């Protein structure tokens, strides 16, 4: 049995790369950007007005002028008007291009406009260049706005659309299969008998890795060695990533380790000093990677969060490990010398501190408890008492 840290090191040393591909802009959210986003022109591309109001020459204001004849109206999206600027003003809208000769904006709230003359309120002080977003202030043409790797969000979509990119280069994701095993499992739309349950772990895993745009195929094999062999042999031929749930402990029907060995999959470890999820198997065959996770729902969930997702992140050139920490809301005791993943509900206090409230549930088989928690606090194995206020790494799965 190896430690969590050693298991992490081994797994992250077995990352893979699947190349790059193109994704349409509207379909790229959540993918990992693989190219620089470069400005095709200055940002902003012209002297942009930031408030509705009037445009004036600051020199006229500095000379004492407070009343300005209105000689035109400039809307956003219209070419700049060419007017006599000295001593005059032009009404102008947010987002409009500032006409030549004007350099300062006075918002409507500071004005009275009557009979074609705008008067600045005497208690207001105007400064040169007020409310003008100058051309190139944010980025110059040819400048890199976003560097890869970066998970694409609405912000990157906004920038890509602004620079005229209808598709983006992204890192490709693996072809994945998620396989459940067990005679006790039936399909979702079946009515289970008293000794059966519906398959659920595979759908939870598919959802977790689906955040990376991985459309995993879901399979099942009963606890028959030959059926498991056929299913795994097919998966190893067709998929880059194989995630199994169940069949990896020491029971008489736990055939997975034996079958994987027979199929030539190299075992890197089997059993990790943690709870939940101790009977966890990891191996590779060439470019293929196999995670064989314990079948209890919470064990499967924790192992996917703690190992599969970091492996995926590093394979997609992202920082793999979480840096989020939370403080225990109350004292907690755990005696076995194992790394413990404590189910917690989260709350944020008025100071912005993130607190973790233990919600242990009824053990690793308590599927319903997952709906009541926000993540897992990773508690070290070198102690058995964890005082309130102490902070530990947090594996958060709920937004």
C-alpha cells in the first residue's frame, strides 16, 4: 500500500497528450485554449466615449467657458462628425467615436441643455480627457491578450469574438470509456429487485470528466471473468482513457486486477493509504491509461476528484492540483493512520473566510450524502486530532 502523495506522483508522471484541434467559438467554453489570442487592432480601436453627455475642448473650459452651443449629435456606430470645435460642443453617446478636435466628455448629469446651449453646473469640476477611453489604452495591435493554456470562459469568448475569431485552437481530449462491474447493478430505466441497485457511479464520473468536454462511452460487465476480459480488451483497443468502478478489492468476484494483468496492463500501484478509496488500482498499457476505482459511490467520487481530474488537467497543460483551502468549523478526530477525505459543507463568513463543516454521512456507501456536501477536506495521516480553525486542502465539486 502506498501513500496518497506517492500515488499522486506516479499518476502525474503518466500524463498523455492527444494533440490539438479546432472548436467553433460557441462550442469552445470549457475547452483548454491552445493558441495566443492576439489583438487584430488597437484596444479600443478609437478614442471611445464612456458616458452619454457632450464632447468639448478642455482648453475652452480651462479658459473659463461654461456654456457651449450644441452643433451636432454623435451616436455610437456612426462615423465621427466634422464640426467647428472651438467654443462649441456636440452631444455624444456612450461607445461613440470621439470626433476630431474634442478631447473631454461632460456627462448629462452635470449639464443643463436649453435652446441648443449646454451649461455645465457651476459646482462641477471638469478634468482634461474625462470619460475618454483612449485608442490603444488596453492593448496595441498585435499584442497578446490571452496566453494558453487557459480554460475558455465567457471572458475568453468575448475577447475571441472581438478579434474576429469564429473558431479557436484547443487541446484535444482523450477518447474515454467508463465501465461499471457487478451483478447487482441494473440500468437506470430498470426496476431493481430487492438484491439489486441501479448503476449510478458511471454517470457521476462521466459528469465530472465531462467538464473537460469529454464525451465518455459508458459500459457494464457482470462479475464474470470472461465477460470482464472481453469488455476490457475492447476498451483497450478503442479508448485512450479507461475508468472502472468496482471489482478492485480482494473479494472472490473482484476480477479486475487479474484481468488487467492478463491483458498486459502494467500495474503502477494497487491500494492507497486513504479513506475512502483504499482499494484503488492504477496502470498503463502503452498510451492507454487505466484508473480502476473502488465501487462504493463516495470512494469513486473522491478518487475521481483527487486523481483523475488532476491527471486530466496536467495532460491538458493546466496546473493539476488544487490550491483552495478551507478551515474546519469544528474539531474533528480520525484515528487510523490514513489520509482522510472528510465530506464537508462550505460556508463563507463576513470576513471572507471559507469554513468547512463536517458532514460525514454513513460512510463510503452513502450516495445520498453527496447531495448535502460541497466537497472534501484532505486531512493528513500524521495526526488524529484536527482542531477547529485549522486549514487543509479542499477538493470542491460544487460551484
